[in-house]
């Protein structure tokens, strides 16, 4: 039960699996989809599971890129899509080595950032072809922005616009600031102080990130992080994903992506100290785009879609000037 509970909490970094469920393939002849269909397709040499939720395939596509790495938004997405489903064809994708895709077939090769970005492009092209559309709206949550900004940079022609939700902009700086914040917050807690003093940034070993996330989540009230099940699960995640996260730590969008060629909307949680709000807002100010806007969520931390699901959805709709009263 503890592992299941963790899945809804750890957006940036944690390993998990879902129990295998029936996978429904699309009808390649008729291209018909139910209101909610899940199917797999060969992407990057393995079966990857995609969920399409729609009552009209002619509606514009809103494609979610889940946080993680190694996480899924699919099983709990109804909470933050119940309004959006009346305006869009919604796409949820369980990435390589995550969720239903992992349960169906674990990756036979070491996961890398290059492999994940190639998967993302292939999945987007597949969805556009299947639904017979030329463009889509793309939304990245946390780690999902690592993949999303790669599409923004390389393939803006595929996007109407991009939603960057608590994005990874300069994670090395975010982690350094997070460590400082936690040391101050836990200055009177000897256990926290001892473990946080062991943390090296950049991370030299798996325990570095573990201690940092452990005390971040403890600060947020998640006391189960002191139990062995949490540590064992986290270190298991690390075996698969640490190499990818080390690559992410070298990214600094302020230096590598100063101008984009599609509209962009930033969603930031006021209380987010995991992907630091200040770093995101500074990047927003400097970024050149044909159109841009930023929205601050006063009651949110790192998971806006979970903390303020109604405002999250309404902001997407209103930012695109859609009439929320008319599905």
C-alpha cells in the first residue's frame, strides 16, 4: 500500500509500476475510438501504451507529458481532466519504463535522455497520424518538460502551443537552492541535519538524491518517507533512472533555448521549491516567443494539477480563449 500511495506524490523522481491491464489496440482500418480507449503501438522497438479520451476525434488534441521520470499520470487523470475532456481529445502516454508500458514490456536497453526524446517525437507523430490532425497542444508536467521543450525546440511546426507546468529549467540550481532551504528548515532536527550534510550536488551517489527528496517530502508532511519501503523503492528507481537524471542536471534552458517559435504558457506553483519558481519566472521573462504568458497558482507546490485541478483546467481553457460554458 505504501508503494501505491507514493506514486501520486513523487512527480519528479520515483520508480513505480502498475498492474498489467488489458490493452486495446486501435482498429487500423476504421480508425474508430471509444470515449476512452487504451492501446499500444510499436514505438522505439517496444510496445508503448497510449490512452485516448474523446467523444469527437475532430476536437483539438491536448497531449500530456507526465512527470517523473518513471511516473504515470494515466490512472489518476480524471481528477484534472474532467473539464478538459469537453473541449479536447486528451492523450495520456505511459513512457518507456513507466506505468502500463513498463508492465507490458520493460525496456531492453538502458534508458537515456536521447532515447526518451526520440520516443516522444515518435509518439506525437503516431497520434497525429491516427487522429488525422496536423498539430496538437502539448503540456509538460515537471520532468515532462524535459521532453516537451525538446519538441518545442526541434519541431514547433507540430504545436499550436505549449504548456510548461512547473518546468525543469535549470535543475542543478534548483537542487542547490532546495538543499539550502532544507538545511535551514531542519536546523533543529539532528537526523535531518546529519543526512542533508551528506548530500553532494551534483549528485555523486544514489543516496545524495534520496536524502534530498526524503526530507523534502517530510517537510511536506509525508512522514512515511522515513520507512524502509520508501528507501528501498527509491533506490530501486535510481538503478534505472539516475543516469537520465544526471543528464537532466546538465540542462540550463536559459543558455540553450532563448527563443522559440510557438506560443507558450507557463504554470508555476507559488510554493514549488522542487523546480524553483524563481528560476522559472526569470526564464519566462527572458524567453522570446510569438506569444507567452505566465500563471501563478497561489495554493500549489510542485503538482499544480493535483493541488488546484479546477483552476488548472480552467486556466488552460481560458488561455486559449475557449468558452468554458460551451463544450
